[in-house]
C-alpha cells in the first residue's frame, strides 16, 4: 500500500457530447433506429441521421463521464480519462467535466489532425421516456495505453471502467495497464457492463475481466443475464454471488439489488417522474460509488444510486440538473 | 406588387449558439456581469468567463433566429439570414433552424478562415429566473450587404430586423439593402429594439429607422422608454402612436400592449411558471408575427405573442420545448 489515495474514483470511458432530441415513436422505424439500446454508427450515418432529426440540445455525455460528473457534483474526489479532439465539442466536454472539480488531463487529439472529430451520441427520446442512442465514437475510439497515466491510476481508491470501451481496438491494452497500476497500489476495480449488446459483442472478454479483476460490477437486469447467459434474473444474481466480490444490479422501476457474497440487499427506486431514461444507469453508479468510497453500508449505497438515477430520469439529458448533494440530504442520505 | 410572397417572415440577426448555465446570485458580482441585460464581450473575456462558469448546455440561439425558429415550428413560412462559420457550432446552428423548416442559406465563413468562430452567448440564469447574457459575436459581427439576397427580401410579407445587429459595422448597409428590396416588392418591415443599452448605443439610428422604414415595432417597456427618452411608459406609448404604424410593447408579467394608430389593445400574460426569461421577447415576436401574417386581429396577435413568450419562460433556454401549435390550440388561438 502507498500513501492515502488522492482520488475516490478515476473513470475511463468514451468521451462524448450528447445531441438530444425528442422524436415521435414513428421516427425510430422511419430511420431504422432500434429502440432503447446504443448503436454504433459511422460518420456517414451520423450525418444522415442528424439531417433527419429535429432541433436538439447539446450536453456533455459519455457513460463513465456522466458517472464521474455526478461524483464531482457530490463532492467525491474524481478524475476522468477519455479522448476528445481539440475542437469546439472537445472544449465543451472538457469544460463541463472540469467545472465540477473533476481532474481531466487526457491529451487531446490536435485540431490539425485529419479525420475524426470529438465523439457524439445522437439520443432520440420517445414520448414514453425511453432513449435510443446512436454513437459516432470519433476520436474516443482511439483511447490506448499511451493515454493511461499509471501514476494517476496508483492514486485512486476505485478505478471505474466503462464496458462500451471494449468496442475500441486498443482499449483492452489500456484497461490492462490501468488495472495493473491501480491494483499494485492497493486500489479496487469497478466495471459497468453498459449495454446487453455490448456484452454480446465481447462476452468472453467481459467474463474473464469480471472473474479476474473486477471488485464491483454494475449492470442492469438485461446486461447481467446476457453476461451469464442464464434464463432468469434470479439465476444470474446467484452466479454473480460467486463470480464477483460485489455487484450492484439495477432493475428499472423496482430499484436495485446489491450483492456482496451471500448477502443480497434491495434498494427501492426513488419516486421521480420518468421523462427521459438517458443516464439513469450512469447516475446510479455515481450515487453508489459515492457511498462505497465513504464506507457507507450497502443499503445506503444502493439507495444513493437509486436517488441519483431518479434525478437523471426526471429531465431530458444525463447530467444532473438539480444539486445531488441537496437531493441526498432531502432523502436522509449522508 | 409582385407575385404572392414565398415567405411570411424573413429574419436578419446575429446567429448564435447559447451556452446556458444556472448560477447563484453571487456569481454575477464575482465575475463582473451586469444582471438582466446583454453585454458584448471579446474573445479573451469569453474564455475567462467560460472557465469560471459551471457545466452548461448548448442550444441554438440568437434573438431573431429564435423568433424565426418559433415561426417555423408554428408552420409559418420563414427564412433566416445570419452569419456562422463552417465549424461545429455553426453546423449545430444551421441544423437546428433548418430542422424547423426554415430556409437558411447565408454563406458560411469557411472553416479555413483565420480568426473568429461562430458566435456564442453565455447565458447565466440566476435562481429568480432572470438571465444575464454575455455575447461573443464571432463571425456574426461581419454580416454585411453581400450577405443580403435581394431576391429573398422581395419574396416575403414581413422583414424582421434584430436591433442587436446595429452593433456590427456593416449592418446598417445590410439593413438598408434588405429594407429597400423588401419594400420595393410590397413587403413590410418589423424591427425589435432588442435591449435598452443597445438602444442607448444607437438611438439616433433607431429613431430614424423607426420613423422612416418600420411598419411594426417590437420593444419591452425599458426599450421603448429608452428609444423615446420619456419619463414614463405612458408617454412612450403615446409617442409610439404617432411615430410608427404599429407597435407591440411587452410589459413583463402584465402582458403586452398593441398600438395601431389611435387604438391600443391589451393582451394579458399567459399563466406559466417563470423558470428562465431567456427568449421571452423573441418568442413574443414569433407568436405576434404568426398572427399578423395570417391577418388575425390585434388581440389575437398580442395573445399569441404572450402565450409563446410564456412557453419560453417556463423552461431553461429560448427555443420552444413544447409544440407551439398544440399550445395555441389549447388557448383557443388559431
């Protein structure tokens, strides 16, 4: 063990700016967008889809970045690693995360570089509050081992890895480097599975990572079932008890289950209106990690996750719009 | 008179992307921002202020552009003239206005051009719902006569001019060219005063324009008093009756007065919660012009203005978030 860690959580993921628009239900079929999931799209498709979308708003996003932004707002000491270009969207991303006190120093791809720009995610929100995500990764795809600062990884209690990052060719090497540096200094590793289809694309790699390196697994019901290929959520939860030291599994309006060895704790969902599901999982992880980094009990951690997720679904966009600290206080969470 | 006009309204103004953030009241004093008005800032100040701001959201803005966007959403035939650069913020601006069916074909400043980028306005929203605007004009400052397509100006019922545009050196020549082409084809000219301090900076020019060319004047109580330098709103309204064929004067929570020769009609404010005043005046103009272009009576036009303004103040940001057509139907306005 080294000296006291500087950070509670360091996150690694796809740095993105979200482009959010409300669309009628029929728009998804007309444009060939699959509802409720994240689809990777190329630059050509991104241009075509954007041309068909209505007016939008832009808000910094990225799954792990949203989580880290939430932790920053809660007063956790947090840092983020993800790749943007030195363009206008990159400047917006960097501003928004640093403005919450988060350390963000991943080298930007120079403005003069040919090719990809800062990544963006076109999020189509249907009247039922579901979001369908269309991600053009841009330069975020090229996060590699050179972007991992081992000294940073050795200075955090928790390393938080975004499952989506498995879609990048260099990302496994980057993850390995980050995990080794973090664990060698006594830190722990958390992983979010991100998306059932992402799990499908990289199941073997996820299984190995969970078994060998992960101390805390975040997933929703669909992702955990996809990971373990079980026929029911119950079977997947049982497997989680033996495969990973701790797991926090969200189950939509039913809240979340926190698994720790033989123990399983249920945390109820917070009573918020559902406007837009974007960022619910990301904010659950923020609330939960905030609690764990402070040594709170499992029920408190799970409830912190559910309240932060509730805030995210109560408005359009993933990043918090109310002060999460005030919200936690109102729910008696500290 | 030429053939039937193609457009109900063509707007000319500063093309902007808004960067909106909630701030505590004390932030304004700490950063030297004057509350409730629009301040022009240079690139250096823009960078310094952005660095101090919290996380923000980006939404297309620009005063006349907001009005034209509202008209597009209402189903009026609308076009917009304003200058952006071929950069990411310029692409966002162009997308958002075209997605509402608005014709927007002002030549973009090429990406390779040195110097200014697409303009932006940092809008600080305090807990009382007031907004304090800090505008870096960027390339929008350089809108000149070459950007005015006389054929477009000859094809509209109404030309709508943004007062803020008086801050640009070439804008008066651009306005003159647009007005001449519009009037020669039988079109009419509307002007919004935009801001009492903008009126202060260019009072003589505004007075001449109102007297000689303007058929419909938009202003709030502070702007009309500043224009005519009277000691009371009543005196300013009396002067308006003789100086301009028609005027629509907003008076905050008291609604609006519509002046047409000796007639003065009062339209009440719509019963919406005040969250953020950004865009209230712009949306008033959208609702009013939508009515006038359809030949509705003055009370209907004024109420359309007040309902559209009410929508704008009920959420953060200037552009409509509810369908204005549905909203007008609910208020019995068609």
